[in-house]
């Protein structure tokens, strides 16, 4: 009996010892966690004090100096987070847009390459047969309004879808679409004397070049080159510095060497993209030489910078004008496209071609600096996080940018002004996309997200009448496509092509964005493309 009692007490004592040991271990763990959290807090507070002291010292040491470029935030950008946010925004927006395009063939056709790129929903994924039916419907509805523009838009939408299908390995669908493209009517040749502006003339030439589709040959480049040469002889006299050329449909087009945005930038972009489209051959060197000369003229004659003082800080605004606007600095949203054109030229080596003249004053670094300065100013003027409404034109004064309009009052004023500021997000996004491809600077990705956020950029909203019009939907789809392309490129660079298809990461080197529709246009993949 006594032995049983002793064994029972021994077992009870063993249990107490085990519980005591476990309690001591738990106590030590709790103390360790508390000590670690306290130490982490102390380190974070110390780092914050040091960072604040450094920032205070830096700002106090140069209080009167111009802060350029003015960029925010100061902390490093988490590319992984903004990639996720942007891609979610694109897929969510596209899912909302697609039901409204069901009875609008032009908008539906414009969206389908983006649907294929994102894989947003199998419900909206088109087949080649559906694509052809939408193309025929779009051409029939637009036959009475602007058949040449509609034909170019349909061609580029179909070619873009074929490019995406090829990238995804669906060669059968891509070939079927390209066969349909061969049977489409040809785009009429552009007439020099019938163009209302360089911008309209450039669109016509580009449409003729891209009309070749899959059977693209050098003939279209040669024909376009001849057309450009004739246009240059008619509109551009290199020896003249300020004289206007004969008017075209009441539109005065100034010579390239001292012209306005409308005379210079569309023409320069066309020269560059025709050269890229043709594979940057030696036989097309006249195109890149003319582009290089145009860029030198733009940087020298058309770039203006005004310093705006705000309190103790100052900021530089860079804009594109003309000699006539030197005393009245007007910045318009269309000028922001030039930043992307300059960045694209740098990426394709348009300023380092063989036999470049030694008299060239500007290097790639100079051109890139000008492009980045212009892009930063455009973001500050038209999409700043303060939430100001996007404007048609801005007068840059010494005390800050002032909203202004450059068009005279007429019956179509409200529509034209609405169209101008509605186009701002698309222009900014395409320039940021080109600059990101050239610089790999994540700030352009952050700016793109800020441009598309409703709370920070009050860009064009839809009206009741827009439900039956394809134009606002195509505009928004173009914005979404550019945003997706930028962050897809960022995804490929951050994850080094380890996520998804490696073939899809080749979009940046095998395609360019059409200046007319924003669709993907295939280009030869040569080593010079970065």
C-alpha cells in the first residue's frame, strides 16, 4: 500500500516537473519576442530620425535651388505592388467595358487583342470567325463617314490580334486572320495637296505602309519614302528659317526647321517609325537622317523651359512651342507625345547610325534628358496628384501654370475641347510606356497608375450619348492596352521572364504601338532594339 502511494506521488511529481519546465520555456520565448519587438521599434525610430535629419539637411542646404526633376514619392518604388495593382485595374476595367461593346463592332474589334493579351475571360475570347464578322460590320457602318480611316483602324486591329495569337502559339487563328487581311481593299495613296495638316498626312502615309499586313514588302516603304520626299519638297524648304509655306485648306504649315508642334512632331514620328518598320536597313538611311535632323531642330528651336517659384521651392516646366509662342508660352496636351517619340528613337539607335555627321550637336543623353524633362512637366501640368481637372491648354507663367484654351469660340467648341482633354491620359500613357522601355525607370509605371486613378486624375467621363458611340470606348481600351503593355514589360524585367510565357516577353522587341490606333504593329526584331 505504501509502495503504491510512493509510485503515485512520484508520477505526480514528474508531471509537476514537466509543467514547470514547459512554463519556463514559454516564459523565455515570450521575453525573447518582447525584447525583439522593442529592439525593432528602437531601430526603426532611429532610422526615421536619421532619414528625417538627412532630408532636413538636404533641403536646408539648397533652399533657393530648382528641384529638378520634381518626383515623388521619395521612398523606393515597390514594382511588385504596382504591377499587381495595375494588372488588376486593367482586368477589372476590361470586364466592365466588354458588355457595352457588344453592339458596337468598332469598339469590340478594338478590344479583342487586349482580351487575348490579358486572358480576362473565356466568355469574351474571340475566334477568327468572330473577328472577321466584326471587321465586316465595322467597315459597313463606317463606309459612309470616313472609309479610309475605318479601313486603317480595322486593318491594325486585325493585325494586332494576329500578332497576339502568334505569340500565344495559335498559328492557325493568326494565319486565318492574315488571309482575310489580304482580301481587304487597299488603302488609297495619300495625296500631298489634299492633306489638311502634317498630322493628317502622316496618318495617311502610315496607313498605306501598314496595309501590307503579313505580306509586307519593301515596296510600301519605298512608296512612302517617295511620298515623303515629295511632301518635303512641297512643304519644307531647309534654307528658310521662318517663312510660311503656301496654305493648305486654310492651314499654314511652317517649315520643319522652325515649325510648330503640328508641323514637326507627327512628321518626325512618321520618319522614325517608317525606318523601324522597314527593319532599319541601310537603304532607308535617308529616313533616319531626316529624323535625326528633325530632333536636333526640335531640341534647339522648339523646347522652352520656364522656372515657376512656389514658396521657397522652384520648379522647371518644359514644353514644346514655336518661335511665335516664345513670349506666350502655351503647353498643349499633344506635345506630350513627343517625349515618347524621342525615347523610342533612342531605343532604336536613331542617333547612333553609321556615318552620322560629325556636326550633330546633340547626343543620346541630351535627347533623353529633354524627353524626361518634357514627360515630367506633362505629368505635373495635366495629371498631378492634387486632383486638378485636365486642361486643354496651359499658359506657363513665372508664378505657375494657368489653365487656358487656344481655340476660338464656335458651335463645336465644347466637343473639341472635350476631345482634347479626354485624349490626355492616352498620350501620357504611351509616352510613359516608351520611356519605361528605354530607361526601365519604375517611376513611369507609378505615374501611369496615378494617371488612370479616378481620384487623382479627373479625365474624361462617359456621357449618356456615349453609350451608342464607339469613340469613348475605343479611347479607354487604348489606355488600358498601353497600361497593360507597360506593366507586362515591367513584369518581364522584374521576374526575368520566369512568369508566364517567355515568348510573350518578346512583345517589346517585335512590335511597336501604332501612332494612329494604339494597336500592336509587328516590326523586324533586330539586335539594336533594347
